[in-house]
C-alpha cells in the first residue's frame, strides 16, 4: 500500500477526470429530456396529448417528453414566476392572445431560422404564423387551431321549426324562442363567467367596433361597441340561464350536454366532449358563427408550441414541429375536435369527409385572428368581463360598461 | 485572537494541535457572550432572505413603474403614482369594502362554529375522538380542492345543495348562487367558514384542555349556569388563544385569494372582488407589478394596524 | 348550619366499585374529616355530597332534606378546592362575590358581604388583585372567603392545605379551626394528613378501599383503632405490632412472643375468645419508657434517633423491630441490651387473621 505515493494518486485522479469529461458526449448525446407545459384539462384533451406523445415516442425514442399540466387560469402566473426565477420549462403551449405579453417579458425564443429550414413549412399558410410573429421574427409553431363555432340542439330546432341562424339577429330570435324557464330550458348557454371575455369583444367587433384596427391603432368606437354589448347582454338576460354571470367553460358545456341550453358558442376543441353525451347530427349540430351587422367575427386562434428555454433546444424543436405532422394532427383531432393548423392535414379526407366538421372547414375561409397587443389579455379578462358582469347583475348600463372598457383600454395601453 | 477568548481559569493548550483544534476553539467561543449572536446568525440570515428581502423588495416595487408586458416603459421610480391611482380607483374601494365584509363575516362564522364544535368535542363522550378527526377534515383540504368541491356542490345545474334545498322546500327553483351578487358573497363566506372553522376548533380545544375542571365545579356550586360559565370563565380563559387565532385567520383571509379566485374570480361584476384578488389579477393578468405591489403594501399596512389595534383592544397582553 | 347524613351511598364506575355502602352522620356544627390514603374514595364521597358527581345509590341528606337530585347550587353548600379553583380572570373581589353575583344579590349587599369576609380573613388589601398576583396562602384565604361569604349550611373542603408549604399549612390549619369555632357551620373536610384530621375533626372517618374503616372522635381513633389499618395509618411513628400468642397465666394474661413474654395488665378489651391463639399486640411508641416495671420487653438497641424533644429508639425484640419514643435524655448505646417498660393498659390486641381489634371494650 505504501507504494502508492501522493503523486500517483493525483495521476489517477486526473485520468478519471478526463474520462468523465469525455463520457457525456458519448453516452448522453442520444437522449434528451424536456418538459412541456400545457393547459389541456378535459379528458379528451388529455387523451389527444397522450396520442401525440405516443406517436412522438415511436418517432423519437431518444427524446423523453414530460408533460406538466398547468391549469389555464394559473398559466400566466406560473410562467411569469418561472421566467422571473429562471426555472423555465423547455416547451410551453402558448395561445395567441398571450403571445405579446410573454414576448414582452422575454419568455420566448426566436425560432425564425429553424422554421425557415423546416421540411413541413410549406404545409402552413403564412397567416398561421401571424399571431406568433413580431417584426418578422417567428416565436412558435402552430400546434392546432381553435376554430370558433357553435353547437346547437338539432332536435329542438327541428321540433320548433326554426332554421339554423346565419345572422346575429336570427340567432337572438332563435335563442329567445327556444327559451322556456318553466321547463328549465334556455336558448343560449352564454359564458358570462371565467373565459367569457372573448365573445364579448367579438360582439363589439361584429357590430363595427374592433379593438385593434387595421392600421394598428387601438381603441373602441363607443356607439358601435354599445350596440354590440347591448345585444350580448340582452341575449344573456332573455335567453341564457340565470347562472350566466358565473358560467365558465365547465358550466356551459354541462348545460348543453344536460339539455339545459339550446346553443353554445365555443370552438371545435369541445366537439368530442359534446359528442360523448349527445348524438352528432341527430341531437346536436354544428354551425358557423352567424354574421353581425358590420362583419362576421369568427376567430381562428392557434395554440402554439414555443421554446421557452435554451436548454435542449434541439430536442424541443423536434417536439414542437412534430405537432405539424398530419398523422399527429389528425390523431389529436380525432381525440379532441381541435383542428389541425396544417393546411395539408386539414385537407385530409378524414376531415373533409365528415359532415359535422363542415362548419369549421367553412370558418377556416372567413375566420380572422384574435386582436393581440400587450395588455390585451389582461384588459379583456379584468375590465371587459367585469364590466359585462356588472350589466348582468344590474349595476350598470351597457353605456357605462363601454365607458369603463374604453377607460380600461386606455390605461392598459398607456 | 484565541488568547483574548480565553476565559480566566481555562487551561492553556498543551500542544500545537490542541491549540488549533476546532473543538477547543468552539468550546472557548461558546463561553463568550458573542456565542449567542453566532447561534442566532443562521436564523437571522434565513429570515432576512425569506422574509425581509421579499418584503422590502415588494415595497420598493410599489414606487416603481413595473409592467412586465411593457418593457418600453422602463422600471423608473414613480414615487406615489400607484398610490394616487389607488385613491381614484373605484375597484380599490369596492375591494376594500368587500375585504372587510369577507374577513369579518368569515371570522365571526368560523369562530362561532369552531367554538361550538370545540365545546361539543371537549365532552368526554364515546365517539368524540373519531368525531374530532372527522370535524377537522375540511381543514386538511387544500383551498383549491375545497373550492372546486363546493363549486360543484353549489352548481346551479347539478349541485347537490340546490337539490337538497329544493327537496326540503327552502327553494322553489335552482339557484345560481354565484351569479347573484348577494348570494355570491354569502356562499363564498359559508364555504370559507366550512373550510376554516376547524382551525378555531383545534385551537379552542387545546385551550379548553388547559382550563382546570375545578373551575367549572366551583362555578356549579356558585350557581353559574352553562351560559354564564361560557361567558365568565371559558371565554375569558381562552382570550389569548382566541386573539391569536383571530389574528392568524385575519392575516390568512386578507392575504389569500385562492378560494374566491376559484369560486367567483371576484364576480359577478365586482361583488366579490377583494384586495388580495385584485392585487393578484393586477400582477398576473395585467402584469402591472408596480400597482400590485402598492396594493400589497396597503394590505400589509392594514394588517399591521389591525393586529396592533386588536391586541390593544382585546387587552391580551395585560395580566 | 345543618346536619348531614349519608345513607348507603355507593359509587361504581362500570364494574369498579369505589364507594361501597357508606353510612355517615354529622351533627349540626360538627367537623367531619374524611381521612385516608389516596384512592380510598374520600374525594369521590365529597363530590357526591357536593352534587358534582352522581352516586350509584343511596341518599345524601343535608339539613333533613334529601338532595340526591338537587343541583349543587341549590344544596346551599360551599366548597374549597385543593387547587383553590379561583377564577383567574376575575379580581379577588369578584371571585369572593361570584356566588352572590350569580344568585342576583344586589351590589351593595354583595360588596358588604365580601368586605366582611375579607376582613375576617385579613385579605381586604388584596381585593383588587387577580389570583395570579397572589401567593399560595393568600389564594387559600380567598378560596375560603368565597366559601364563607355565602353563609352556607355546609362547608366542603377538599384537601385545602396540601398545596401549601409546611409552615403555612400549620398556620392555615389553625385558621380553619378558628373559623369553624367562630362560624359554627358544619364541615366535611377531606385530607390524607392525619395531623389535620386529629387537630381539626370532631369526628374522623378513616377510609380505605371505598369503605369506612372507623368513624369516631379523634381520640377513640387514636387510642382504640378498630383495626390494624387504622392503627397503622394514625400516629407517627406508627404503632408497633408485636406478634405472639395470648396465654392465660394464673389470673393474668401474657403475650408470649419470640423473645419472651409480655405481661398484660389492665387490658381494656374482652379477649377471652382468643386465649391460646395467636394475636398481634399494638403498642404505641410513646406508651413505652426506659424505666423498669412489671411489663417489659427486652432486646438489643438497633437505631437511636434523637429528634430534639424525644429520642426514637428502635429495639430488636426477638427479630421484631419495636420503636419506642423515649425522653430526650435517654440515649441508649447501639447494640446494648435494653429493657422497655410498656403501659399495657394502652395496648390494643388484634386478630392477625381479620386484622380487627379483638372483642369490645371491657
């Protein structure tokens, strides 16, 4: 034992260190592990994600994806904390209305070059990237599309002899006609609770007052906005369940599923949830969002996957672009109802051959993107929704509500 | 150095090893009056890191422009801009009033239910041990779970509460509790009371154990009835514990928006908007951390004032 | 003021019987001490008298009224607890007057009653304080003040002195005696301290295992204990028990023991039934002396303990240790043979099998 001098020990140590320094590049280069923050909540969404992950695992056995569910209402708080504290996820799902806020806080990575060199870039219209790009830089890949549409009780409509509405005026009449509180039946499952802000903004735009104008300026046209708000609050008062002011996603879906309401305004993502309770084409049908007096506002929003950390960026890129594969996109559609963002995938006969998807396919033609500017999401959620609820509980008039919205918008964008 | 630490009468080190032995040095240091401060140092550092620093940081934030989604505005000092805005902000005043209603009603309800439960459980009857565990269950539920559970139970379509009230005849039709401003606040307060009354039960039960039974025997002989015993013996004896529980609960209620966030998000309208929820939304929905910080500072000051006044008025620190 | 009768009172918790068939009578103005080791049931009996605990059977009669179903507050009793049970959040004034306050006595009348009681107990200067600010002795006085202010029919004391130090205990003992002499109210007093029992009681009930072993005046209890338990429990140093056989020797009786024979003259018991049988002689240490006499015990000195006024000497009498209380001048040498003269008139003879005192008094 005494033969081992201090010097020989040091030599051995040096060799060991050299060896360990080399090994990672040899043994770990093949495997990467990334985590994925998403806001999928329903069972069907979860099933869709599982499906995509299974396909991805088969294609990329070397990349391990750990999904982490972040409840949608908490998403911004969580990601803000993660960015500020430096514990970012590798990939995050970002909806278009959150893009500008996240970009402003420095959460997103510019992936313009990767996108430019992507073999499936041609499958996507340029417009698909519009709400995740700024100043020519691209920050995400569209994973799937939220196509706004409506579900209606086909059997009730037929029974009452009402045609499927194509304008907001017809929509209102149909909703009122189908309302019978004595029977516990309401024409319209209006979302006045959490998440109800987007239809409110859409109504103002449909009546001629967009928030974000074509020239990039921001502002509301008071009179037209009042008309839109009046329309929507009348709808809530005359055709919606009394719980409207507190009804969020779960409540409007359940209301429709359980035969309380005749129509709801949502997007294609809830299709499988509805179809699991009601018979497609018999008990319920789907329709495009009816046109307003000024314009037809049906949103096409995209869920993007974005790289939110520099670590394992290559693996992250493999994961986010995988959502553009037609097989992955259609598998996801079949589990959930969310439309593919890829034009190639959307042209797949599995979609075009299905009558129930017709309204969504149509909407792809005239749908428009969400208004997006820094502060948009916060203003919509805290000012617009709150003001609208105050109309429903009789605290203020539509005029006062619009004034509150205008003031809030000025504050948010000041 | 080490010489100056030598205590009179301590044995001088015999060898060089002993002279530099850390055990010997620590041993000698522990005999000096600096030892106390050295022992306090780790916890002092910890408190500075996790309490003092964030508090001070939050306070300085309230004097700055800090909008995460508007990097173009910079992070300059804005002095009292946020506080001035607050004075003119109707939502702030509504939130302040709602906070007062929310906190006061919840505390009163929680205390009353907690006291009754504690008095009931304090009897040494068969089954009270099991009952005590059952009654404490709500408190073990996280706010989020309790919130979602009650949101479902109070649901206007499938909620079991509506069903029951309808069967009993207290309701004629399903009620959308959270869509009506008056019932929304009341329902939220009941949920909160349900969730947190075990906190009072727990503390009051501990306090009751500390009251000698002889006092009640003496009171029985003295002719004090059950209510007089409660008013003149039990409650005065529990004063300190109740005061501590109330302060802790008030702080908890003022500071945590989670239950209201889940049940109502402050709605309908502003009817259940409270300060903590407003600050939370200001920070994480509007990303205006400066204004959110100012709201938090105001809450902090209110809480300090409350705790001070409450301790004063309840005279808990007097013999 | 009233008499107290306990008639066949029983108490059991499930199958555990803690009081069996207790009968007691206390004359008006009497001072009854319930004496016994812990667990003998004396405190339970007191609680039953107070009405704080229900009995399992039997009657409690206070002043001719059966109070079995009467609430404690309506029994017109007052109780002093071992813990004093003062209300910590109230002033001394309010503590003392609490019973009156609860009985809706007018403030002025109440205050004068409290002032009177306070004066009697010399605590007038403490009225504004809270119990937490008082010493043990002061709390004791307040507790007594609370009891006397209501002028009850019966005082109940539950080991009131056991939380005090030795000196205060003696002082307060005297105080209680003085109060009783002055007020003349009947008292039931629970203690495990025989000195308190002997000094205070007009009647002492020695209890063990839920049974009254002997109920008598203190002197009888001391001089004519009903059984070996009472004999051994009362007196310090305890009574010596000398085992032997009772034989008739001519006209007199003799106790033959291992180291000789003790001539028993003047025995105040009828022991004829036990002649020729083993008996135990109970000899109080102070009934022996170092001087010679007709009845003596011989043995070697084992231990000598001078206590000041007396000298305790333990003598080995044929293997049985006998303690004698001798004068302070008597200092026998260790190991020396010594003869103890016994005042056999004071000797009690017990049946070793039952432990009971043999026969009745002659």
